[in-house]
């Protein structure tokens, strides 16, 4: 079992998996989000939002921050594999 696992866990495999995940997350951002995180943060500063709009923006901002943080983590992990 150890021999099998050691042959599956390689730097190249890790790099491919991280690149695949980054591609998926970038595609997800393109398809799912019609505005940027910065646009949402600026809109949230508006005093003219209804409560439901504000809460929706807060949720959307959180989702975008999760994806952006994951992409930064992937970039960091890839740089350490080099």
C-alpha cells in the first residue's frame, strides 16, 4: 500500500491537481458572478440599500472572498512546489 501511495503522490500530480482546481475556481467565478468583489464592496457602502439587498451582497461578498482566498492558497502552494 505504501508503495502504491508513494507512486501516486508526486510533485507533478500535486501541481496538476492544484492547476485543475484553480481552473475550476476561475471558471466558477466567470459563470457564477456577474460583478467583481470590489464592485460589491463599493455597493455595500451605499446607504440606499434595502435590507434584503444588503444581506444578499454580504452573502455574495463572502462567497467571492472564499473563492479568492482559495485561489491565493493555490498560488502559494504551487510556488512552494517549484
